C-alpha cells in the first residue's frame, strides 16, 4: 500500500500512482547515479510541493540500495559508497527540520541505541534517533561499532525501556545474537531482560529470527511506531515492525 501525500491544494494523491510516483522513482535514480546537486534540488522541490519527508526518504533509501547493488556488482568502488553516504547525509540534513518540527514534550521512554560491533554505518541510526527524540523519547546513543558488552554496561547505568541496535553489515549479524544472549544472561536473576529492537537496511524477518531479538523494523518510521506502541504498554513480543 502506498502512503498518501497532501499537496498544497489539499488534494490527497497516492504515492504509488501517477506523476509523483514517477518523480520519486527518478529521485531514487538520481541518488543511485550519485548526482548530488540534482538530488538536493529535487528534494527541495518536493518539500515545497508538500510531499511528505517519509516518502522522500523512502525514495532516497531505494537509491542507496541501488548504490549497494552496483557496489556488489563491482560497478561502484568504496569511493562510490562514500559519495552516496555524503549525499544521504545532506538529504537527511534537509529533511530533519521538517521531520522534527512538531517536537513533542513529555517522557515517552528511554531508548539505548547503537550500531552493533563491526559496523560503522550510522546515517540510518542517527535518523532513527532524531525521530525518537522529537517524539518525546530520551535516547542514549552509544555510537558505532559497539560491542554487546558495552550495551549491557550502559543498560545498568541508563535503565532504558528499550534497547535498539542498528546493523547493515551481514558479518555483524552474529553480534546481534550475542547481544540478546548477553542480556539474557545478565538479567537471568530478575527475568527482566529489556525488549530489544533491531533495524538497518539489510535486516529482515529472516535475520530477526536468527537473532532472538523481540522486534525488527525495516525503516526508521516503522521503528518509531513500534517504540510508541511498545511503550504505550502493549508488550506483546515477536511482533514485526512492518
Ligand atoms: C553509505 C554507505 C557506506 C558509508 C557509510 C557512511 C555512514 N556514515 O554511515 C561508508 C562509505 C562509510 C560505508 C562503508 C562500508 N560499507 Co557501506 N554502504 C553504504 C550504503 C550505500 C548506504 C547506507 C545508508 O546510509 N543508507 C541510508 C540510510 C538512511 O538507510 P539505512 O542505514 O538502511 O537506515 C534506515 C533503516 O534501515 C532504519 N534503521 C537504521 N538503523 C536502524 C536501527 C533500528 C533499531 C531501527 C528500528 C531502524 C533502523 O532507519 C533508516 C531510515 O529509514 C549501503 C547500501 C545499502 N543497501 O544500504 C552500503 C552497504 C551497507 N555497505 C556495504 C559494505 C560492504 C561496506 C564496507 C565493508 C565497504 C568496504 N569495502 O570497506 C564498509 C564497511 C565498514 C564497516 N565495518 O562498517 C555493503 C554491506 C554488504 C553486506 N552484506 O554486509 C552495502 C549493503 C553495500 C553493498 N551491497 O555492497 N558504506
């Protein structure tokens, strides 16, 4: 199902249909072609036309996945990934003020966040953090390449309601499993292991099952909705974020 956007004339258009869908597809292609200036100007134009940041972000993410495929096929080298990261960084800087405009007050809960050991990708993690904070969550961000033991150490200090780990590198997935196991061991006496949510471009239902974590989400918005649902008291486990 496509999300809907409200244009200036308040007509609701479906993202999956018509000219807007084609334009977002073009945005994804521009990202994949690493055309920085055109990407940024297209984003500016979409924002001015009232397209939701969520739809713009989703198009950019699609472009980044294309970059990833081109890298896998040997058509882009590390310089391509670096350039893509820079473009995405700028794109997020443009979207952030709009996404965080309606900052809600109050304490929705505490989230301990970090990119798991062996992985230095942080653009998606930082975006997820921004979204959480502007929706009233307090986030302790441990940064990137965080060993599971560091999550557990920070847990005892920060006492979060949720632990969230980002992972984009498949070689790092075993560390997600280790994270869950370490928390199980550390909280065996009390039986109160914190709920653990994982996310990041390569995480899917299959990965989630192998880690033993409680939840997973395919993107930062789904992750936010999940955190809101969980902290609203519905502690139903093994529920996907999609
Ligand atoms: C940009 C990029 C880089 C940049 C990262 C810059 C940075 N500061 O993060 C740089 C150049 C540093 C980089 C380095 C490398 N990269 Co890289 N990189 C990418 C690329 C193209 C885009 C990632 C990105 O920023 N996407 C945009 C953001 C917004 O999306 P996202 O991260 O998925 O996050 C979204 C959601 O997933 C979600 N989310 C993210 N985290 C979390 C956490 C939670 C809890 C929740 C709920 C949600 C959530 O929210 C975000 C918004 O919706 C991906 C391709 C891809 N398919 O993703 C490859 C990719 C991840 N990289 C890859 C590789 C191989 C590498 C290198 C090993 C390359 C090398 N030879 O050195 C190194 C890794 C070093 C390391 N140890 O980590 C591979 C991984 C393959 C694999 N199977 O493991 C990919 C898939 C490319 C590919 N197909 O070849 N990379």
